[in-house]
C-alpha cells in the first residue's frame, strides 16, 4: 500500500530519523571523554555534547511531524494555503 505524499510520518519512523541525525554527534562523546581524561579537553564538554545532541534529536523529531500545507483549501474554494 502506498502512502499519500502528504500523509503524516509514523512515530516509529520519526524516532528512527531523529536518532540517525544525532548518531554522528553521539559517537564523539567517548572521544571527548578520552580527551578530557588526558587533560586536553575540559570535563564540561562531554555533558554539553550530550545535551546538544538531545536538543538536536528533539528538534528533528518535532520538525518531522510538521506537515507542509499546500494546494487548494478543502472544498476547492478560497485562496491557496
């Protein structure tokens, strides 16, 4: 069954895409921790990267749920949205 082009994305797909957008950043957290243990980086960087990743994931999840409204209004009359 094919979906309509403007049908909403499922929650499961939105979660997967949000995680995929954050994954490259999360891979750097162990590197930041290793550099902090070596003294080359302040310890505050690793938690800051994790918080930034959480915010990025949340924003990706929310934005994937927003549908673009185009085309004529329902009922066929009135201006385009």
